[in-house]
């Protein structure tokens, strides 16, 4: 299945069930592959409004925000990712985000 086909399938799934957090995350991943950073941000924000994340989505959001020049918002996303990663027992993810955040400051 091509990337365009996956994107269309995910969009149809979202139309049927807009509160399915996994579909928003899947859309974000597809948009990320394409470098469509504004769409990545929108999909991840929707995902994060629907689901408790363990850190990964916050890091992806931080990256997308950096790509669009929104450094202050990216710092906040990475900080949230650090909190979530520690809370869910992912210290190596938290450390990675701490390094990225230090570079942004």
C-alpha cells in the first residue's frame, strides 16, 4: 500500500471515528514521512488531547514545532515529554529530550 493510500485509509477511519486517538497518531506518522509539519502538529495535538502519552508523541510534536520555527512551543512540548517519559518509566527517552531541550535553550 502506498503512502497516499495509507493516508486516505486513515482519513476515512477518522471520519468514522474522530475520537480514535490511534488514528490521529497514525496520521501524524504519515504526515511526518512526507515532511508536512503543520499537519503533523495538528494530528499530534488532536492525539494528545485524546490520549495520555508516554512521551513519544510529545517528542514528535517538539520536533515538528522546531521544523516550523516554533521554538518556544517546542520547548514546552519537550518539557511535557520529559515529564511523561519519567512518569511512565522511560528514563532514556527523558534523557534524550533533556539533551534536545538543552540545545534549544
